[in-house]
């Protein structure tokens, strides 16, 4: 992509999960790493997240989920993007994700899954290399 | 005495120069990587004023000379009984999933394995946020992080195995519920009435700590002021009707999990505590009528063993002084930080990398707990970061680690073993002073409610969380297996967790559908005219701040009004909290 343009990232908290630490830290970290970052705040439906991503013309959506509802919520976001021809937006998932589900998320179309203990710089490099 | 201090100071300066500085130079360092403390570091220390005796004001040395669990620890070992050390007296392991039927059956299985503690209920996120299971917002979340409760019927189902020896006035209940705490407390009271159990006999603890939800945990519904009004109503209801039941469980631990520094944790939770105490006073209650039923939930949480011990000491002293000096309490029990565990490492300290390392980590937290007036509980089980639900193996190892600390190491055989340590007293004073300075800042903002409404507390914690992350990424803070000792020189140790999953995944998958069907049947079968009329009364009363809403909520619950229907009426009247400022 055009390197003069900043990569735009939407950090989103789908569902009712209120654990925000990871989302906020990644949002701060990516901003410091030179990305344009938008954070949705808590309790966003998959539809709201898709609309925000399209309106804000982001390159990447980072979903933060620690409630165990990651499979169904992520699928809804991916389906929503596809329905609006916006599946070129890269979707990343972070949170408490069991090993078995990591593969399931990738099969669904998630570009990468980052669990606790991942450094923000690793996430930043991944985005830079893959967008 | 003064001469002695002078001598110590001179000797220390001399030691610094001739021993320490020399060695620092020899190793080519900027400064010494260790510290040493002398009487000079606690020069004005007054033992009676700052420490005192275990069980006496200001409770720095502990709430009691020995706690309930300690009195029976030896008997428990010899009788082959399996106490859940770390749980509050008599309460079972925190849990909940699926529908009420699923969780009831799980509890029955636990009882068959002789794990008969009182229900310690985790509610699913829909319930915690005041939504019924058929709400679009809750889609995918039903029965995930806890059990789904839509109506009194669900609540009663959970309690079906609790009869006879396990009758609800014989075992205490715990409810991790905040925004809709009034509804859950009402369900519990109404259920007791229907069983013919006097409310005055009921024991248990609702979390009922809504203020920290705005700062850390995120399951709020209404704006802070209206939320505090609901707290006031539950506080009065519990005090007047269920005097043995605890009113709340104030958390600092959640803030720490969200990234708060030690001082923020202490200052914010004490400031919240003051707001709750004031709410009780505003309800017309005397401080010693209700403050004895306040509890706390595992203040603290980090790997820094010395700091966490000092933190517990400082917290006890601060709270005792607030309740006594600011609110004029006379009853000792009002002044205590009563909490199921004291120090611990916090789930945030556990790592997914080489997960079994979380066991020694938890033991360090347990040692800190045992040395700071609590059960030396190895919390949490090592597989905490792997996903929801702990394996039976991890729980077994957690319990054994706790037992090893109690019986083999004798960690909890001495009260406040660090009392009088130059270092520990200095550190306790320092943590207290920093927390008091932060509390003063909040007081100047107009108190906890204002500091929450303005987003100050949430922002401060988010910034601390980011600072922490930066320290890890720059290797200023070192975490084994995460940002150091993570090369191919190490062996990636994994543990087989060959156990049946605690919660049946099939049931988890189908819980949402089953719960929605049950809810639809309930709405078809009940007297909907009564439901509407009760909700209208609730609405009228909610608009009048002077009215206590608990009797209205009890009536609603009794007539199968659902949790969301009650919360929706209150949403209409109170409005909703839109989230904290994240700028």
C-alpha cells in the first residue's frame, strides 16, 4: 500500500465483555507505533463494528474478546464484512483464546490471533508486513 | 535514643562509602542493585500507633489473632476433609455456566464428590449487564462466563440441590453481580420466603460493588449516581431485613487486573468505599449498623512479594482509620477489611508461556498472603490463562500448594511476621502515603463519583496499564518465558490436562437456544397484566430518589418479571452509562 498514508486500525470490543486492558494497551501502543487508531469502547455489536470499520475506512480490525464468545462473535464480524464487500479489511483477534480455537479462527479468515503476553511491537510488525 | 540514631546514621554513611560504593564501582554499576534498611528508615515509628496487636486497632497486624480457618486447620488435615482454602468460609468454588439446569446438575455432581460449599455463582455477561437471554446484544454470550438468569424460576433451579443439611440458611451464597445486584438479592430473599426461611438467618455475599465496574470491569448499566442510589437501597434492605448477609464485596483487585498501580488500587477502592459508607449514612443507618457487613474482595495482586505484604498492612490501617475517624465507628468489626484472601499475584501475573510456571508464581502470592494475615492460598490455578474453567489437575495442585504452605512450611503460624522490620514498616508507610496523596486528589475532585464521571479513574488506570506494557517491551520489567529466558535454550514444558472439561462444551453450545425457549414459555404463561402494573409502580418509585426500590423489585421478581424488564424500566428512568472517556 501507499507508504505515505498511515495504516488505519479499528480496535473493537464485541459483545458484553468488559475487560478492556488489552484493547486499550494495544490501541495506545499501535498509536505510538505510527498507526491511526480508533477504539470503539465497550459493548459493540458485530454490525456496529462492521459499520464503524467501513465508515472509518480502516485497513485492520482488531477484535479483543476474553469472554469465551470469540468464535460466534468473530464469525459475525467476518460475515458482516463479506456481506458489505469489505472483506479486504484484515481481521485480527486478541484475548483469551484456547489453542484449538486459534486454528478455527484462522480457518474462518482471521489473519492472526494474539493472546496474552504478545508484545505490541509484534502486532505492529505483523500489520506492517501484511497490510 | 537520639544519640543512637546519630550513631546509626554515621555508621550507615560510612558503610555506604567504604563498602557499598566500592563494590558498586568494582562491578562497574551506576548504583547498588539491592537496598538495606536500618532503624534510621523508620525513625518516628510508633509501634502502638502504626502496628498494634492482631485484632486491635488499627489492625495493621491483622484482623484477628487467628482466623476461623486456622483454628480448624489441623483437624481438617487429619479428617481427610477437602476444604476449598481460598474460598470464603463455607463457600464453594466460584463457578457457573449454561442454563440454570446445567449448573444445577453440575453442582449435584460436585456434591456427589463431597464438594458441598455454598453456591458461589458466576453469572453470564447478559445477566451481569441486565439483559435477558433473548436480547440481540447478548447473542453468543449466554451461559459462557457464568450461568444465565432471566427470572426467579432460573434462580430457584440452581438452588434445588440446596436442601436439608445444605439448606440456604446453613450454607452461605456468593453472587458475583454488580449492576443488577438489587434484582439478584431480591430473588434470593423471595426464594427464602417461599421456602419459609427467615431472612434474618440468611448468610452470603453479593459483590454489589458497582463503582469499580466503571473503572475496571465494565459491567455497568446506569450512570454512577443512580447506581449508587441502588446500592443505597440494597444496603438498607440487607441491614434491616438480612442482618447476617453481607452488603458488598469491594474490589481493588479488578482495578489491578485492569492495570492500576498499587497506589491507584488502594486510593480508588478506598474512595469508592467512602462513597458506599456515605450511601449507608444517607439511607439513615448508623455506621455500626451496616459497616460490619461490608466485605472486600482480595485487594491487591502482583508478583512483588514485599510490596503486596506492605500493601495489605497499609490497606487495613487506612480503612480502619477512615471508618473510625471519618465516620465515627465504635464497633471493631466495622473497621475491618474482611476479605476471603489477602495478598495474591493476580491473574494478570500468570503467563500462557510455559504455563506450569504459574504454580510457583501462585505460591509466591500464597506466601505473601500467609505473611499478611490471610490464608496462604496459591491463587489462581496454573491454567488460568488458557481459557475459561480450570482443569481438575490445576485445582488439585493449587490446593496442595496451599496445604504445603500451611502444614509443611508453617507460613501462617505467626501474625504479621514482618512487623517491626525497618524495611517493611518503611515500605508500608510509603505505600500508605502515596495512596493518601492520590485519595486527596480524588477528594478535591469531589469524591469517587466525580472522579468516575469525569473518566479520571478509568483513564489513569489505562495509562498505568500502558506504562506497564512499555516496561515489559523494553525489558525494564522482566517476566520469565515472556520477555526473557524465551530462547531455544529453554524447554517448552507442557502439562497434560487429561481431564473431562469442567463444563460440558455441548451444553455450552446449546444453552442459548434452550434458555431463549424457556424465557418465551415463561412470558406466555405468566400474568402479564400484573407484570405491567408492577413495572409501572417500579417506574414511578424509581423517579423519586427518596424511595427504596427493594420491595418493588421483590414484588416484580415474585411475579416472574424478568431481570431485563426490571433493568429496562430503570434504564428509562436513570439513563445508561455510555462508557468512560478513553482519550
